[in-house]
C-alpha cells in the first residue's frame, strides 16, 4: 500500500510561484524542514509532478546522497545529462559513449565539465536546454547546504544566480529550488555581502499535521476493517514521533500487524512505541548536553529559556561557568565563537535566524527542556 500523503494544493502553490504564475512570486525558493519530516518526498512526489503538469523541464539532484563529491560537479553533471538527453541522437550517443564535447546551437560543451566555473558556460548550457525543451527550466537542489562545506563549490551558486538573472530578463525561463534540513547553513546562501542569493528568504515547509493523521486513519480503516481508530490518539503519537512520518508509520504498521495482538490494544501498542521513541530522544538530548563544556551548557540553557545571549548578565554567567563565582565576564567575541561551535557542528544544535534570533535546531529539545522544568529536574543530572 502506498503510504504517501499527497499535498497537491501546497505543491501547486510552490510550482506556480517558481514559474512566475502567482502574485509576488520569486524565481528562487529556499525551502527548509528538519530531516525526516517528509521534505524530499514532498518535492519528488508532489512538487515535481506539479511543475511538470505546468510544462516545466525539471532537473533534480540530492547533494545528501554523495556528501564527499564536489557539489559543483554534481550540479554540472545533472545539467549536462539533461542537456544531452534533449539534443537528439548524436548528443545522446556522445554522452553514452563518453565523448567529451558536443556542439549545440554553435556552442561547444564539455559534457563532463558544464558550468564548473562561474561564467557563460553554465548560463549557455541552461539557455540551450531551455531552447531544446521549449519550456521553462526548474533546477531543484535538495540538501543544498552541503555547498557551504565545499568552498570551491560556491562559484557555481553565483553562476546559477547569474544564469537565472540573465535568462529571466524577458519572462520566467529558469527557476531554482534550494531545499535543506539545516536552516542555519542555508541562511549563508542568502545573507551577508558574500552570499550568492543575497536578499532571498528561507521558507519553512509546514509540518505534516491533522490531515496527515486523518489520511493514515483512513488507510488503517481499509487495512483493518472493524478496528476502532481514534484520531486524537494517533495525533498524540505522531507528535511524540516528532512529526517524522517514517518512524510513525513504521510503528503504526507494527502495531496493526495481523499477529501484533488484539485490535482493542492497538492504541496501547502504538502509545508504548511512541513513548519509547520519545524516551530515546530524551536520552540523546541528555548525552548531547553532557558532552558540552560548562559554558556551552549555560548558552544552551539561555537559548532554551529565550534569554539574551550576549547581555552583561549572560557574559557574567558564562564566566562563572568557566572559572567559578569570582571569575571575570566572558568577552562577547569569545561567547560568539563558542556559540558558533554549536551552530556549525554536525548535526547543529543551535540555529540563528536572519534577524539574529536563536533557537534549538531540533524543536524537540525545547519540548524536552520544558518537561524537565515542570518536573523540577533541570539541568539534567
């Protein structure tokens, strides 16, 4: 049974926006969502078909699949492969047998090296692809934040921005979708004077919610007629699974299996699985907290409380965490450097917005913190 939950209206809205068919649309979309919350499936199962239904030529690549590869090379090869596939027998043959160069519209392209340097080659290749497809081009780069880790790959981002601006002078011919699970790193592509897409915004993909739970309940009713499924209890379990459909659906399948036990105990079985998942996450949070230095623990506590991170009282607190009660306040520069370590580690712990607001990267950590505060058990023993 196909467990995918379609979101056709949201996908159509994204497609119309990127193709310039909605008011105030932008040719580049930065789409962020925590890992395992359904972002890539939404792109592949909903957004790409919606784009194709509107006549777009879509190129998709996932930088997560090969993190050691040069992102610029992966992007270039994806464009080259699509270009070759559109150019008739000679170009397809050239790509298949490994010939290095193909002449298209009088411009020669090295199929193994399209767009590796910023400049005309990438723009010309995308323009040629547009002419061959006779359709707008949408390039989707999933987990685009991996470009940040490869400084030599950044020129290809500037090349894409240049190609986008050049091709869209007379109508929307090229749209770009950059998605990622690390908002902080995606932010570096859009903020700062050296950012290739300066001025663009980061859009949060909405969590799957009640509609997804109702959809799951409907599938369960078809699979197990006569069983009673309670949407509120399913919703509670889904929240404990951190809105991650993969883990939730796996637990649902196990709890509803033919030999799992009596039908009347389905929600009890699912609830136990959800509680175990939540407990395991809490144990991970405790381990993460204990692995931090005392100063970083103090910083995380202030982030979780929503308190200022660089105020005088914060700097005094950090100094005391480092040296004891009679210490000197930590300098603002040292505090920022230590906080950045929490932002830059993999996976990141702290996230910073474009407006300088700080939060935990994993929202579940905030839920865990408030639970401990209610139990008067903060900080964790």
